């Protein structure tokens, strides 16, 4: 069985009207609000290497009846969210590496 993976992408428009495409890494919805961890998409492999580990956290807000993503101004909240997202990333990648190891072991038995 081959599960195809496709990234959840969204495009944000900045104040200058320029579009930027991001991959949604994770979403946290808690008492503080709804927050997105976004990874920029890149034109070249070198850009991706240069930005390794860089992601952005935005808050989902409603403005004029539309959902928008906004920068988080509160540094303490931003630090708290970064710690939460990174903890979740570690759990995700640990699970993925364990599944890969199990798949490798099953393939070795064949």
C-alpha cells in the first residue's frame, strides 16, 4: 500500500500585496486562540537549506467576517507557542522514525 503525501499549502498576502506560499506544519487550538505553524516554500533547494529549521507562527483572527492570519505581538505567548509546536514536532518525528524502523524490520524479514 502506498500512501501519497501532499502538503497542505496556503498563500498569504503581505502588506505590500506580495504573495507568499507556506506549508501548514501544525495547528494548535487552545484557550489562547488558534495558531498555525507555517513553513515557507522555496524556489530552490539552496534556499531550503539556508532556511533549515525556520518556521513562522501566526494567529487565526476574524476580521470583517473573514478568517485571517496575523503576526503574534506578545513575545511571551510566542515563546510558549514555539515550545508547544516544537514538542509536537518532536513527537511527530519520533513516531515517523519508529514507523520507518518497523517498516525496515518487516522488509528485512521478507
